[in-house]
C-alpha cells in the first residue's frame, strides 16, 4: 500500500466502506507514515466539523408540517409497518441522518478540490525536481537557460527580482553559484542555484497562485530528492536538494520572507 493508494482510498476508509483486508493494509501503512496519518486526521476532523455544524443549525431542521406530511405518506405506503415505528421522532432522526449524508457529500466536494490542488502541486514538484537534476546537477536541459533579465522581459517581470535576491543570514556559508531562467517539462522557472553544507540546492520559482500554501511543506515525489514548497503571491516556490528532510524544510522556511518580499516588489 503506497501513499497514493492510501489517499485515493481515504474517503471510503473513513466511511467504513472498504473490505477488512484493505482496511488492515491502510492501518498498517498509517502506523509507519506520518504524512498519511496527518492527511487522514485532517479529513476526519473536517468531516466531524461539517456534521457538527449541520447538527446544531436550526435553519437546517425539517419544518413540522413537512415531517407530519412525510410521516402520513409513508404510513399510507407501508400499511404493514407497526404504527410505533413511524413516530415523529423517528422521522426527525431520519432527517438528521440525511443531513449527515449531505455533509459527507459537501465534504467530498472539498476533498475533491483539495485532491486536484495536491495533484497539481505534485506535478509542479516533479518538474522542479527534474529541473534541479537536469539543470543544476547534470547540465542536461534540452533548452538553453537564459538570463533572468531576459526572462523578465519575455515571460514574467517578477523573475528580475531574483537577480539580486540575497541569501538570508540563516543560511550561513551558503554561496550562490548561478541565477538564470530555464525550462523543464514545458514549465519555465526562475532558478537560483547555491551551495549549502557542501550540497547543491535549487531555489525555483514559477507561476502557481494558491497551489502550495503560505507555510513551507515537503512534497512527496519519486525522484529521491527533497522538495519543499510555498506560495509567494501568484507564484509557487520550490526548494530542491538532497539534504535531509528537516534541513530542506529549514532552508525553505528561511527563504520565505526574502522571496515573498522580492516577488511582491515587482
């Protein structure tokens, strides 16, 4: 069971709709995967909040005349049913059950939008990792990189701000190796390459408003590299390296303020 499998099955897992064997596989995966545990926990909390909100909202309660009419119609269509099973309270409880189902549907829409956002972020992160490998490490791009000033004129004025972006004091000893704009997988990036703790690190900026979130987080990918991301206005920023997870995330966190300030000034 992979992380992708778990996240694809998250909703039926939370709704107890899976086979016992599949449920056991997911539980086993969650025991060893903090990222998926957080994902499942977030979805469970959202479901609970939606259901609670509906349960305490008077405006969502059925009107008395609707309950009376529905009870009468159902009694008429099911004469064999015992009269005591068709009480007013029973139908009110059925209404709340339907409301809870509606909450699950609404939550499902939110989850669908979140899934789309995560899928887009994962695609961009894969491109960022590929750019780091093929530009900063292997120098094996199909299209020649161009200066940031030229890319600013031709594609995105914000790219020019990265030409003079200083590395923050928190990255003591870091040295900028190159600044340019390059393309990988059809995606154009502003690319700042620097050395930190004897490792090559890439700072990559591309269009992606609202894709990653304002707080840096690690993005799972299949490259073997660590990729951290955060939003900066209408751009999404990636920090890619082979540093440990905590170090990569720390580098990204130290870059948030200078990158956001630089991009917002254009």
